[in-house]
């Protein structure tokens, strides 16, 4: 079993920054991939960014250049630094932890609201 805990959401003004954190714990020796998705009511959950165990990253076009994903393998933690936030970035952000391919655990989600 894997436990996933996110933190760092909140209210920020347009143009501001937030940093999300996600820590994984449980029965695994290493984590294959970690990432962040987001979801707004009435829409499907969408990928924001992902990072593999070797440090390779993938970003959605709508955040490229504004968001940065990173991970600390020793702490089993992934971060999402969000800069130049826009109102359309408002969503619940979910962390995913994949201990191995095709095995995924989700966090409970953290609300990010971008509004003046």
C-alpha cells in the first residue's frame, strides 16, 4: 500500500506563485514516476507535469515555461513550482505516484485558486 499526501494549495492573485508538495510513503523500494494532474468541475482530470525516476520530465503545453516539476528521490517527494499563475489554472491539483509501470496511487487533491 502507498500513501500519498499533498500540500501547498491556496488562494493566490494572478501573476503570483505557489509551490505544491507531495510525499509518498509505504511499501515500495523506488518510485517509477510521479506527477501532477488537475481537474475542474465537469471536466476530465488532465496531466500537468510528470517526472520519471531518471529525472526526465514532461509538461502540458498550457504550463510549459511557467511550471517546474522536480523530485527528491531520497524523500520520495515531488514538487510543482507554479509561477505566473492565471485564473484558468484554478483547479484541484492531484499528485500521482507510480511505484512501477501501470500501478498508480492518487493523493486526496489540493485546491489552487487564482483570483484577484
